[in-house]
C-alpha cells in the first residue's frame, strides 16, 4: 500500500489491515516496518525549486522597482483575494 501511494498514512494502513485480515496491528509497528523497508516519512515540498532563470527574472523585477517610491502607492497586493475597487 505504502509503495503504491506514498501519501498513505500508517493509521490508514492499520485500518486496512484490520478490515481485511480482522487482526489489529499498532500504528507504531507499521511505522517501524516501513522505516526498515526504507519508506520513511517525508514532508512534501512547499513549492517547486527555482531555476536559475526564475532567480534571474525575480532579481530583474526587483531591480526595476528598487527606486520606486510614489509608484508603490498605485499597487494593490491582494494575496489572491477578490476585491472590488
């Protein structure tokens, strides 16, 4: 199960084993066995890594706006929220 779907939790595996085999297995035992098999828990990436081109473009964008003063008064940062002006 964990090999096919890397996002499955040890609790889900325990519930699956109990429903199929009618035998309870502790979550800790499942975690230990997964670690012994090389399947340890990992946190997902928060975002895609930036390429050199992405970094260059970001730097260029910042450099172009470095001397802005009054221009920033015309910019609205919405954080992807919908607003009506």
